[in-house]
C-alpha cells in the first residue's frame, strides 16, 4: 500500500482518538477525579475536546493541499463527527448540570448570558452539517453541499466568540483557539488568492 493510500486509511486513527478521549473522560467522571466542581470541569473538557476536533477538521483541507495528499480529505468527516459528538455531550452537561432541563432557566440563561446564546447558535448550525455528512447527502445536494458546509467557518467563529465572551481573567485558552482559527482561515485565503491569480 502506498503512503498516500495509507493516509486515507489513517482516518480510523481519528475514531480511535475520539473513542479514547471519551473513555478517559467517562473514567475520570466515574472515578470522581474531576476536582471539586466536576460539572463545570465536564463542561470545560467536553467544550475543549469538541472545539479541538472542529479545528482539526478545518485544518485538514489546507494541510492536504500543503502536502499534496488529497486522500487526507477523508479525515474531515470523522473529525467533524467527533466534534459534533463532544459538543452534544457539552450541551447535555449544560442541560443536566447547569439548568436541570428547565425551559424557564434556559430562557433566563439565554437572555442573561449572551455567550450561551452564541454557543447555542453555533451548536444549532452544526446539526444540518452532521445530518448531511453522509456520501448520499453529498451526492443529492450537489454543489449546494459545499455551500452548506461552509457554515463550519461560521460555527468556528461563533465558538471563538462563545469563549472570548466568557473569559474572566485567563485569556490564554480563548486567545489560542482564536489564533488557530485565524491561522486556518488565513491559510485558506492565501490558497484561494494564489488559485485566483494562477487561473
Ligand atoms: C448549546 C450550546 C452550548 C452551550 C449551552 C454551552 C455552554 C457552555 C458553558 C456554560 C461553558 C462554561 C463552563 C463554565 O465555566 O462554567 C462553556 C464552555 C466552553 N464551551 Fe460551550 N456551550 C455551547 C456550545 C459550544 C460550542 C458550539 C463550542 C465550540 C465550537 C463550545 C466550546 C466551549 C469551550 C471550548 C468551553 C471551555 C472554555 C474554557 O476552557 O474556558 N461550546 N460552554
């Protein structure tokens, strides 16, 4: 098997990374190793892991172009799905641990804490992306698939706003995510302008 073919098969490594992350998280929660405020810690860990998979999925196209390995594109779907999975867990932790499934409290939080509304909007935008991530949906939607999936950039931008808006003292985490987002989008823009000039 050639190196590039092996790269395509490497998408399974992403499933392994996602599964191991989840097992580690579940084990830490079950063994009560999440510190004095386990609910908050779970919210932070699931949010972090979801955002990390999301950024990884965004970085794959520029990376594939950089190393001329189009098969790397096959990694995008598992990375995106694991991002969605962890952000669903993030939402569940919020629903159970922060507002106890109360609609009244949800409305209150959405109004009083705008960063929650921004996070919710980002999560809602991920739903159609996850639902149309299959090969069949891609074939059926044709060109519209690409347009729809550009929403992932809006999700990443909203994710950054969600983080920047909740920062109290420690800017490092939110700043790092935002910097990585800007670098990824910047690298795509550089490629796009190079492409336009070359054509
Ligand atoms: C309905 C959707 C969402 C809700 C209700 C929500 C809620 C929250 C809450 C309450 C926290 C803060 C935990 C605390 O300090 O007590 C948090 C943190 C976080 N959220 Fe969300 N979130 C949502 C969507 C998202 C999305 C879509 C992303 C990523 C794209 C995201 C990424 C993060 C990250 C990375 C943190 C950790 C920040 C840190 O480490 O300081 N969240 N979220």
